[in-house]
C-alpha cells in the first residue's frame, strides 16, 4: 500500500472508530462537582482504582499495586496516532518537571488500537518520555477504566483512590494531591 493508500485507510479507520463509539472528543468535566459525580458513577461511592499489570517497552511488568502506599500515579491513556494525545505531551512534561517522580509517578498507557510494541519502540526513539510507556495490547486496562476517548487522564492517590478522571489534564495536580 502506498502512502496515499495508508493515509486514506487511517482516516477511514478513525472515522469508523469515532462513529462506532471507540473514540470521543476530548471533553473534560465542567466543574469539580461534575468530576466527582463522574467518578462516583464509574467507580461507585468509594472510587478505588482497579489494579493491573502491563508490560513496559523493555518487557518489564509494571503493576499499579507497586505504587500503593508509596506515591500517587497519573495515568495518561494515549496512542501514537492521536493528535490530541501528542498535543498534551508538553503539559505532561511540565507536570513531570514541576512534581518529581518521588511525589508522583506518571504512566503513559498506550491503548493498543493501531499501535504495536514495535511501533512504540520506534516512536520512543524519536519522542523520548521521562516516564514509563506501557502497552495495553488486549485493552483489559482500557475496559477496566472505561476508556472511551483519548487522551484520558486518571489521577490516583497513593492509597489507590481515583481523584480525577477526564479527557483533559487536571490544572491543579498539586492541589488535588495536597502537595506544596
């Protein structure tokens, strides 16, 4: 398939996914109370983050439970082909510069649709990230967190409670985590 054919195929696939409900426009909650209502609806009255284990690009298994009791985690559900995901990278890098790894782990979870481990390794060479890149090839974690649009950001405190879940980064990560 030539470049034009590949490009055309990708566009058609994205349109089909959008209409099939596989992708959604990045829209975040309008207010803190709306965000709390969304979390309660998704995770119940005690919004605990479902545990998972995913491989990073070097084959190491990373489990959410590794961070429980240790430090909060920000999940960044994304894909290489998603323009909104790429547009969010500078803001995520700013969070990483502002909040050290000892106070917040960032996990970039690739949603698996349209990407492969090999493609992610090539992507990483041109786009290094100072946080682990995980691959959800079978999309079990995406289903557990009800990912319907990307990017999706989920902030979990060190006790495993979901503090924030939206298609845009929280503007007040330090405040949500009660960091100074």
